[in-house]
């Protein structure tokens, strides 16, 4: 008889990942290992774990186990592949925080976790969540705990139709998904029903791709076989679906848990009989092996050869292709078309810290990676995508060096002496002196930024080793910008510039790619000690070109304008004869100077300080003393003012004398008026 084994028979990557992890915990032997529920749906496997000391506990027992860890030592509770309800997750997290020797290892299948996220993010009070699945299955119970709002579970498309007739959906939005191990055909039928009734329903394809491939393969095998053997636990949902599919295409299909249940007639089939073997996702290789050996007495070697022929053979150091089947927080899982599941850890994907792997990959993406290590026992292969990317793109790095091309990459790390740039998987070292960061500056400011660089050195002695320069590109780009700007410069042009730096004699201003200098005398109409008295680094100011020296590449800029001229502003408001307020700012033998406007002062000649003769200005005035003065004369050409305190004093004296005369006259008039009658009578 001819016996053929399905390529996708046995452990899926999620189960293999979980069982491999538990095996590692057992091998360490430094802690008690417990599993919340059964790790997978296979009675024989679970019994083998118990024989090796692994305890299966319930959520109600978790608190007691956590308390025991305080007395009896480290305990790890493994969460099963089907996941657990949200309430139990919160319970375990709380116990882990309260008991330092009590730890949790979440082995929930990434495909199941994906449905949890879908429920979390897409359900609410205004939704009806429809799930194709078995209501009492632990995976379904875990999914439903993440639903925020109303939900319904249906097992077939026919049940969905009946459910929709009985449910008042109203204005609720429909969200639909499927248990990962459900029948693909039922899911397609269910989708068509929803599409006819609710055009805006959100449908998520959540049947595991491994399950989908397993079912498709089983249908093909069953259609071309005389007999089919389906191996798997009785409580396994995906094994049940396999059995139903195979029976539909091959009536002589049996479902067994172990070789002990194999019908005796299967041992004596004729040489022309074709028998196919498939197995559920929770079926260990050992059980498949036992069934095969029980039917074929040509030794175990025949079975192993069969497996080798069915699956890809991997070798350390070779490049393989695979399909992304799940995306974790720190790794992705790749279907390599065999019992071997590829795992690519974050540090073998990218050098960028904190990157979200979901932004880089989607389930179903094709990836190439290098095999770093193999574990035949666990059926896992550790891969490196980064190595493949680096090798593939190294040619572009070498060509860039030869051609002088400018490349672009992200700075991923600051290290001693420079930074590392990632260019399509290849790492380029940029020495600190070539980063463009000032000496002793913080190189970490470049981390996470995208930089343009040139390759300046290829190290032939070291694999994929090169040096680059950011500074060379910055310098070349700056020169190109400057050349372009110089072509447009003309005397008299006005610009909004930015103060770049200052010296004791002026400020340098960037006017759009080139720097010009504003001398101190052009910064202010007043005498200043430093440019900082007027401007600050980073400030935007309006400037104009006063002079150009194209050969020396020098630009002289002007900043002060007539509107900024204190004399101009003063003369708009005051003229000869006006009275202004001021303060004494300096003393000279011949008089005192008073500032009458910000930046404008005038001379009060010694003869104009007081009514009486003054020997020295200091005898009457003090520095900083406020004074009121009259403008006697304005010389616009020389920008000089003649001021007088005496003039105002004389005016005040004359006013006082005039007022006194007026008062005396008024008094005499009053006397005359009073004496008038007496003068008349005497006459």
C-alpha cells in the first residue's frame, strides 16, 4: 500500500512555539511549571507533561499557587495557546505583581491575540460582534471577553441566517470574525450572507493561515485516497474540522488519537491502496510516527525519510524564503513550508530601537532570511533578515563608494567615536569628525534622524564594513546652495535674515544660504559696545545688501534705517522753541549735555544754565538730574541742539514780574475806586 503524509500535519507554529517553551522550562529545572488549563488540545501530550511534574491548574487555583511560590520557590504559570479570558489575564498580572516569585509566560497563539485586538479596537455599545466558532471552546471564551458590547456566536452559515432573523440589530454596526480553526468554507458562506444584508459590515479574516492550508491540503489528499487517517485529540476543534472535510471527499476516513485506535483492517491493505495521513495542529510528531510505523513495518527510517521528502531541508547559513504567519512584539514567525517554523527576532530584523514590527510586516508577507541555527527537537529555526538585507544591499554600498553617490539612511546608534547609519540592512560607521556635529558635541542628537552621506572607505578585511561621511554631503550641499544664492545677489536687495553668530565688531546674518556681516556701526545709530546690545543669535532681522565682494565672497549688510534713526524720530516731534524734558548725561567745563530723546542729546551752554553767572556746571547740576529745557537752535546737518534752562527761567521771571505788575495795578485801581467819593465831595 502507498502511504502519504500531509505536509501540514501536526504542530502548527503557535503550538510548536508553546511546547518548545514549556520544554525549555522543564529542562531548566529551577522552578515549578504550571499551565492554566491545558496547553494544547491533546490528551496524550498533556498527560506526558503531568508525568514530568507539570501541573494543570484552574483560574481559581492561581491565587493559592501564587502564595505557595512565596514559600516553595519560583513558579511559572504558562498561559495556553488558546488564550484565556480577560478577567483571568488581569488576575494573573495582579498575582505576579504581588508575589515576586510568581511569573507568567503568555503562550497565546499570535493569531488568537490578533482577534483579541480586533475585538478591543472595533467593538462598543453601538456594535454587534458576530463570531464563527464553538461557543464553549476556550479560544472563543477568551475572544468574547474582549468584546465591548453585544455579541453572538454561530457555528455554521445556516445558524448565522437563523440568528439574524431572530436578532433586532437596529442601528448597530456589524463586526464579524472567526475562531482561528474554523472551517474555511463556512466562513466564506457566512461572509456572503453578511455582504448581502449589511454592506458596511466590518469583516476580519482571522482563520489561521496554517489551518487554512491544512484544510485545503486535506481536501486534495482525501479526494485522491482510498482511506484517510486523521490524528488528533477529541477535544481539538481543528482536528474535528479536518475529519469532517476529509469524510466529505473520502468516505473511509477515521479519526484516532493514537495508533492504539487504528482499525486493524488498515494493516492489511493491498499494495495499490492509497492511504493519506493528516493530523491536527495539536498532534505531536511522535504520535504521527507511531501511526505510520504501525502501518508500515519498513522501520522508522522510512518514516523519517518520508518526512524529509515532504518538508524542506534547512541548513545553517543558507538563505530561505517564507511567509509571515504571525507578528509578535519582539519577533515574527515565518512559515517555511515544513515542520520547521522560522523565528526572526527584533535584533535580526532592524537596528532601529523601539520600531513597531506591525509597521514593517503584515501576515502573508514574503520574506527572505538567513538560517542562524536549527533545533530539530523543537522544530524551530532562528533566522536573520538583517543579514540577508545587508548582503543584498552591500553591492549598492560598494558602488556608491566607486561612483561617489550620495546615500540616505537612518542613524540607529551613537557609539564611541561616531555613529552607525543603517542603509537597507547594511551598517555604515560615521566617525565623529564626519558627522557634522561640533567637536565634543552630543552625537545622540543624530540618533533617529535620516541623514544623507557618502561612503568614504570600504574595509576589504572585514565583511560588510564601511565608513561614511555626513559632513562631506553637508559641505557640498552648502556650497551648492551658496553658489546658487550668489547668482541672485544684488546691492540694495532686502532680506529677512537670521543672526547666526556675533563678534565684537558685528553680527553675521544668514540671508538664505549665505552669510553677510552687519558691522556695529550699521546695527545702531547709537554707539554700542557689542552686537548683543541690539540683536541675539537666532533672531530674525530685516537687512539689505550695502556692498558685495564676489571674488572674496564677502557681503556687507545694513540694518539701521531712517525710521530707526533717533534724530529722525525726534525731529518729527520737536523743533526750535519747543520745551522738552531731559536728563543730564555729561558735564563739560563749558556746559552740560542733556538727553532729550533716546539717543539724542543737546548742549546747555554754561551761560544758559542759570540766571546768574555760573562758575562750573557741577555747581548747579548733577548727572542724572531731570531738567526741563527749551530748544534754542537745531543744526540738522551736524545733528546738534542748543538747549537752555535760563531761557525758561527768564520767561518764568518775566511772567512773574508781569503778574506782579498786574496785581499792583489792580490793587491801585481798587484803592482809587474806594477813594473816589471823597475826592468829589471835597471839590
